[in-house]
């Protein structure tokens, strides 16, 4: 962090803000207001359950307040950013509500992120602290923290490290020096926290969300999903992700006074016993996991009959698989098409099966403005594919401190370019057709081709590289890196390149699934190609070669995929 790191802000033009307030979307409520209200109304109802804890609303509030007193006691100051990297455990909520209560701003990292990503979140947000559990899924986050501290510029203000569990040389979360809590003075239009974008160019962008806009999104989502005091939401996907956090997710469930149950893994083996034991009524998955659940459900000995709604989102759910949900799981499918930047679309619970199976839903709010436009920005005829642009009461107007990305991603009148290609049907429902940008949607995890190319280009044996998405039966899309070796150097082995990527400290889901060595990238007659065209062409050639191999006729000039080149980093993220 530098002294000049700006505080994240999110500002709507005054006339829009006035309208969103007048229409009752923004109600001037903060996260702490709502937790206090639920704890007063439902002190003894269960709020959060994990393998080690069963906290009532009163208990959650008490723990959040003592966390807040500890954060302030440590010297963190209102407005400071704290990068939070916690898995699906109850403490996620005491920490996050504690940060809110102290006026601190969480920056939500996923457990899969590694040094490269965390370094970027810390630097870009100007974070004063990094907070993580000691270990998770076989990874030691204290090692990551050590590297962060070691490489930190001595001129930069110190980065505090707070550890849940065995803290070793760092500050233990369970023993913070507490100070009396001041009156809460958060404003509902303040930024409550920062989400991370999937990002199609380069590194992830930071997404500041306000109390007003975010609470509206999950309050309205909870209504659409008919959540009540009796709802039991299973957090199966990583809960720091926007989908399980707010669509309606864990926050929507707490808003409705329901119960959040946390699963350490989204696998049927972990989740099915919890559904039976806790009487789970609703959960959300990405398509590959939904497929796993559909295959496992007919064989399970666990009673899944409490499940009323299975939400699927984060990536395209094919109609063929979608049609299996009701007959196999005997519950309602809800398709969810959303983005951390804002806009979320849902199929409604009482929609006709045709709509539920074939569409990705319609927006939450009557004030979600949706445009479907062509290359020149003109609206396309109804039912035709075009680029989706949106503006509304919970869609951001700007990324944090990123003028370049803001110029590319927002129109002059404040519409966000989602990068998605959709069709809007006559009934207003959207059908997602693809992406305009060059990112890979790997089982719901968004990977920027450019970010991976930049890593591989740093390898001494790599001359050039292009990373593309390849359709994958299970993951939806997988990543494939076409690599031109540096002449004169020894040819790099694909497995060695992947190992090298891992050693750079990046999230495992970003390591290319396939690496194909090629001699050169053929250029067009003009001798020039954009990265975008090059990626499109490599992808088309690859698919042609794959199809030809399947038909037993090798295609000319195309690089056939080495069959044994796939890595095992199966995606389970959102
Ligand atoms: C969710 O959020 P992000 O920020 O990780 O990713 C957003 C992108 C969308 O722009 C779209 O490209 C893709 O993920 N996407 C879908 C989809 N849901 C998201 N593509 C096709 N079908 C769907 N149902 O992924 C997210 C945030 C909130 C709720 C649900 C998902």
C-alpha cells in the first residue's frame, strides 16, 4: 500500500440515487443495522451452522461485536481495507460482520487464490491487513502471509496479518486486544466491501459495493426465492463468491431470518448428509456440480426431500441437463445468471418448466435497464443475439481505481458492458449465448486469457503464447495454451510449464488444462492478427482437428490435441 491508495467509492448520479431511494430499493440500512435487528427479533433462532458451531442470531451478533472491538483495539481504523481469505466456516460471518461493525472494508478473496492474486488485492485496495485461516484444503495460508510480508516494500506502511487458528508469528484472531465499541456511524451509501471480478483482461478488477445497493440485491433476491424464517440455505460453493453470498445466498438467508448451513465442499459426499441432517431447503451450484449431484442423487442413501430449490448459475446450464433436475431431485430448478458487478437474473419459482429449462431468467429489479446491442451499439431486434449492457440500482458505475478498465467497461451514460452475448425473448427472459471477451469460464471460475499468457511469456523457453477456451463436456470450458518455444532453447515440456505456473503462486484453476506446442502462429495475408483473432483461429483449428480425429480423418495443418495432456484440476468453483 502507498499513502496515496484511494478509498474505494461507488457513486451513482444524484437523479438515479434519488429514484432508487424513492422507489424503496435503497432503504438506508447498513449490514450492522440488519444483523442487530434480526438478533433482537430472533435471538434464539439458529443463524449459522458448520461442523464445529451452531450459532444463534444473538450469538452471531455477540461474536461480531467482539471481533469489531478487537479489530479497533489492534489499531485498524475506520475505512481501512482488510483482505479476507476464509473458507466455508462460521467464523466467516463473525469476521465479516465484525469488520462491517468497525467500519472496516473486507476485500473478498477466494480460498483458491494464491500469492500472486492476494498480492494484487492487497496492493490495489491499499489494504492495511490480511486475514486468513491457518490452513485449509491442505494449504498453509501462513506461508502465503510470510511471502507477502517478506516481499513488502520497507517504505510501505506495515501490513497486519490476522490468523484464525494457530497464528505462529502472526496476530491470533481469538486474542485481539479489545476496546469499547464506538457508536456506529457507517453511512448506507458507503462502500461496505470489495468483490473481485472474474475479469477478461489482465488482473482481476476490484468491485466496490455499497450497503444500500448490495442489501437491496439480496433482500429482493430473498423475496424472489420466497425465503422465510424456515429457510435453510446450504453454502456449498465458496461463500466469498457473489452468487452464494447474495443470490440470495447466505446474506439473503440471514436477512430473511433463516438458517445458513456451511459445507466445506460442494461434493455430494459432503453436502447430502448435511441436507438430510439440517433439512436444507435451498442451495446453489455451478453446472458441473449440478451434473455430479444429478448422477449421485439416485444412488444416495440420504433423504434429500427437504430440498425445494436448486439454483444453478455461474456458467451456462444446458437445457438437456436442466430438464433432469425436477425428475431426479424432485425440486424446482432456478437458473441464475449474474455477475459480481451487479445485475442478477433469475427464473422464477412458478415459471413454466419451458422457461426454467431454456432461459437464464430475468432481472431482479423493475429498474434494471437491459440493452441488447450490435457492434455499433444499436439495439438488435427482439430475439436476436447481441451484447448485453446494463444499468440499475445494484450495478456498479465504476471499478476501483482503474481508469482504463472503466473507460472500456462503462458507456458514457453509465451502462456496464457485461461482455456477455444474449438473446432477449419476447417475455423478457434472457438466454446466454456466449462471451464477447477472451476469458475462459471454467466451471464458473472466470480466467483471463491475457493474465495466463503474461505468466507463460515470462518463462525462458517460451517465445509466444495464446490461451483459448475449448468446450469441455464436464467443465463447460477448459483452458488450452498454444505455446511457441523460443528458438535455440530446449523445447519445454507441457507438464514442466504447468508445474512452473503453479510455482508462481497462482490459483490452481488458472493453470492451463492443456498445453499444445506449435511451431508458429500463422498470420493472415496482411501479416497481422489481433490477439483476439489469433485466439479465435487457434480454437477453430483445434476443434476441427478434434472433430477430424473423432471421424478418423486427420485434418490438414491443424494441431491435434495430445490426449494425455490434461491436468486434474477439476473445477468446483463459482
Ligand atoms: C457469477 O459472477 P461472476 O462475476 O463470477 O461472473 C459473471 C459472468 C457473467 O458475465 C457470465 O459471463 C457468466 O459469469 N455467467 C453465466 C451465468 N451466470 C454467470 N453464463 C451463463 N449462464 C449463467 N447462468 O458468476 C454470478 C454472480 C451472481 C449470481 C450468479 C452468478
